[in-house]
C-alpha cells in the first residue's frame, strides 16, 4: 500500500519532449499532489546539474565573506540584497515554541533589470535592479543564468497547472510572461544540538504561486501533513521540490494546498538552499480561476495584486526593517481597495478594536474563516501572522470544513519569501 504522505515524483521528460498525452498525464499527477500533499518533485526537468552545482558554489562563496561586506548590500524595500543571520523571527507560533530568530542568512535576487529599465528609473516597488556584491567575480553570471533557466521551466510548468485545473493549457501564459520571481539563496549553519524552539526557518507557508527548491544532498527540510505530522523531505538526486503558497490558494480558491514546512540543519556541516519563488506579472489581478468557483463555492478571497500583497507581507516579516516597518505598513493600509467591496465601519476598524480586546484563542476562533490578509491587519500580529494562522488551522479541524476537503490547511498564513 503506497504511503499517503509520500511526496509524488512527476517525470516532466515526456511532456517537455512533446509526447502525445503527456501534458494531461502530468496534470493528473500534479492535481493529486497539490490536493493531497502540497509538495511534489520533478525529474527530467531540463535544468543542468552542472549549473545547479555552480550556483551552490557561488552562494557558498558569498556567505563565506565577512559580515561587514555582506551588509553593504543589506536587504532593501524591493526585497533584494542580503538578509543577515537572525534577520527574521516567528514569535507567536502555536505549533512550535518559536521565540528565537531564525538561524539562517540569505541573498535575495529578482529579475536582473538594467539600471535604465523604466521601472527601475521610476523606482517602482519590487521592480528594481539587483544588489550585487563587489569584489566577487564570477558570482552574478551563473545566478542570472540559473534564474533564466528556471523562468523557462516555470513557463512550461504553469501549463501543467492549467490542465490540472481543467483550464486551457495556455491559460497562465499571460500572467506568467515577465512574471515576478525571487531567488533566495540561504545558508543554514550547523545546529546539531539546537533546542526545539530554534529553527533554520521556522514553520511557515510560502507566499508564492509556486516555489522551486533546487536539488539538495543535505537534509533538513520537513513538511506538515494534513494530519499535523511533520515529515522529513527525502533528498532525491537531481530532483527539484515544488510547493505552492498563499497566492496559489487565491488562484485556486483553496482547491490546491499551501503546505507548512520548516528547516533546521542538524547534519554537523553547512547547508545551503536555493528557493525560487514565482508569481504572476506585477499588474495581473490575482483572483480565483473560473473552474474553482461556482454558486456553491464562491470566491473566498478578494482580488489582489502582487505589490499590494507583498508590501504588507514584507513590513511584517523581516527584523531588518524595524525602522521602516511602521511606514511601510501604514502605506499598505492606505492602498486603495481594487475590485473589491467597501467594508462597513463595523467590519473594519470597529470590529478590529473589539477583537483585540479578546483573548488570543477566542480571537483565532472568530477569525478562522477570514482571509489571511485580514487576519494580519486585525490581530496586529506584526511579522508573525503566519503562525497565528497555523493556530487557526489547528482550531478549524476537518469536521468544521466548509469546502470539500479538510480545512486543516485552508487558512494557513504567510511564510518566508
């Protein structure tokens, strides 16, 4: 009998080679993976193992540099640059006693826009040039080549998503032209005797439509099943691990999963990870696709846009923005509501004040069916609303489901981009 928690392996080779029927076969496998597990691996994906190894080598070079040199390109408002060790924290988790900053550091890059690109010149949020370290020859080129290669892979992969959702294969071609992406190149130092409340990255879900994790021979990643069990993710040679995030929930109206995961390095050696986070192009409205809504299953989320969503997320997540978080969050709260209904005072500030007077657990119960963005604003949970949302998942047990699958993972919150 197959293990219900085993991460499915999808062979993309036949589909990428144009074999008849291969797209729909891959789509059926992906649909199963994202409705039952939330993670899957892909093999025969066309990404050179030599390129992956070179990117890992360059990332290790970067993280071995002195701290003061890395801090010259400290993470900025566009979410590119260097996030120092213990630069983010999850303090309010109800599934783990998370009271300490994450023991990891990371280099973030996005699409490598030229300095004269119109979005760069205008200072458009999340459309900036990258911050590259000085005095590190050979670093930039393989990382850009890697992102270009994964961009092409994602543009093939979203056609599998479209068919898995019973949509025309080309449905996502528009939103995933010049799409938003971030590469997070993370260093996890060894924590062989780390206490239970110390993580490399604490339990969270991603923000993305999809995340590609590069093949990794060093273990440390684990995911949470729908039964709330933590399962170590096995290493598979030359296989990318793929999972969905919060914006996938919005596109699919909670049909597909955003599964919680965490990482801690207990190997005794260094661990590096390459996470490629992918979302639609910056101006594309994010809303449930037609096949995921009907009269009995109305949209659970308001239409949103990448920038609006990520401004709030960033301001509430990273400790390195302590001096900017209030301004950024204030700006996010003032963003116009687009294509959504205006809320009455009772459903906005008035109810927020009333909720804040309640004990946390009662607050969670009241809010369990609210969308994640509203949860973050109303609870005033700072950067920790992903963990409060995990608490909602614990309260919102399968017997309280309002859709046709267990609600345990339907309302999980944001993770680390």
